[in-house]
C-alpha cells in the first residue's frame, strides 16, 4: 500500500529481480518493441477512424457490407474497393 508502505519492499525486490533477469539491454529491447507495437496500433486506429469518417467510403460501405454478408463478393474485394475510394478521395 502506498499509504502504509506495506508491500513496498517486496515490490521493489521483485522489480530488481526482474531487472537482473532481463538485464538493461533486455529492458531497452522490450521498451523498443512496445514502442514499435504502439506505433502500429496508433497507425491502425487512426487509419480506421479516417476511413470510417470519409464521406465517399461511408456512402459505399452499406452496399459492400451487404454484398459481403450475402456472399456475392469477398471481404478482400470489398476492402480493396473501399481503400481505393479512400485513397482517391484523399488525393
């Protein structure tokens, strides 16, 4: 507890054991991997938000979703069409 200090020593011991086990380079590598993963998460979320808010995509999306659900086109074809609309509208 931060209020009473109970368990703080044990927590710090665990942190030190972890640091000793992975070493300084291990922690740096893990942080770098986390930063890279965060980059891709941010990129994906931003692209999806922009794609979903694009008016051209929003107009075409219901028909493509219906076609995918009905099995008349594949999800890949629908996605390619939406991305083409989005990139064309972005230029």
